[in-house]
């Protein structure tokens, strides 16, 4: 028997009684990172009296999932086996789907426990009233694929939920300032954790608030329902130049707005900055 087990996304008090019982009955534990799993079990032992008797820990993550499953004997599931993510729901922006598929093919009994997910929590906190939404997860990190995916998502007639890493949240806000300047966003930082924060507004205003140290942390971004923005609603070249962003970020936005190369836009920006400094000195 396999049980897929969600774990708290931040606050350990979000653990459920059923999760505790399953962990106490477990003999084998599959997990993304054995160190993270053992740390969680120790915290549960210290704070909530968990009595764990797990005999074997097996690392199963996105980089080794196929290899590990190809070497598994189905008889391992004659014991009480658990798979849990480092945080959140298995199979949702986390490994686990291949393990479920393995069980389906081999006729192995399995169940999935309900539990905390950041995107559902963020949508409930957003205040958006529409019942339809799309959970997308992480955008591609860079390049034309990222740009085309984001433009596609902005065209959908319902809310879209994204995950974003701390080192890319400012980039995403800059992109949205150009592509959808009138779109209302709800952004949640570090959901259920000590530094949890909520922000709501248009991308340009939020980009002025979410900078520097405040940008650190895990982010969920909810884009409100699309209204079919047209090209003339995009930021002008002058508005992009006035954004509180680095020249490199502005150059990327100007490149999309003007059709010029990023390097050429960067040179133009630097030239304007230098000329502006010279005028100030005079």
C-alpha cells in the first residue's frame, strides 16, 4: 500500500491527525530529500509526539525518479509505504506522478491524502470572485519560451496562478508592467510562514514596493481574469525608461516594445544616463 502524503508548506501546525497516523504506521518512506524528511519527522516528534518507526528512507526526486522506479520491485509495496514532498502536495509542481503511474501499471493499491497547497491558499486570499482559474506553476526561466507562455496566459479569460522564485519576482513584475499594465495582480509571499505578506495592485505599483530584501522568499502570483489587453495598452518607451528597474531589465522590455535588439537598447539607455549626468554637472 502506498500513501502520498502532503506536508506543511511552512507552518508545521498545519500537519493533520491523519498524516501523523500514516507516518506512525509507515515502514518505508520515499521523499525528495532524506535530510528534509528526517528534519520534519524530528520536529513532529519533539512538538507533537510523533512515534515514527520508519526502517528505510529512499530519495525520489525529479532527477532520479525514472531510474529509481525502474529498479523497484512491486513487492516493496506489501509494506506500508509513504511518499511525501519536501513541502506541499506530491505531484503538484513536485515529483510523484511517475510513482502514481507505476502503481497504476502494477496494480498496486494507493491513496492520496488531502493537504496544503500554496496556489489554492493564495486564490482564497486574493479576493477574486470568479470560480474558474488556471494553475500553471513555474514559467520557463528565460528566452522566447517564457515570453510566449506569459503572453498566452495573459490571453485566457480567467484568473491564472503562477509560482515564482525570489530571484525572478522583480523580473516577472517588469514583464507584466509591459505586457499587462492594467491587469490587477494578487501576490502572496511565504504563505503560512513567519514573513507571510500579501500585495494587490497593478504590476508597476507592486514593482516599486517589492524590491531588495522584500523580494526574498517564495511567491505565488495570481493574475486576475483577462480582459483581452490590446497593444495600445502597453507601456510606451518613455514609461518603460521611467520604471524603477535596472538598465538591463529596461533594455529587455524596450526590446520587446521597439523590436530593437536588447544590446542596442541597453546602449541607448546607458547613453541617455551618461548624457543626463553630464547635463546635471553643467
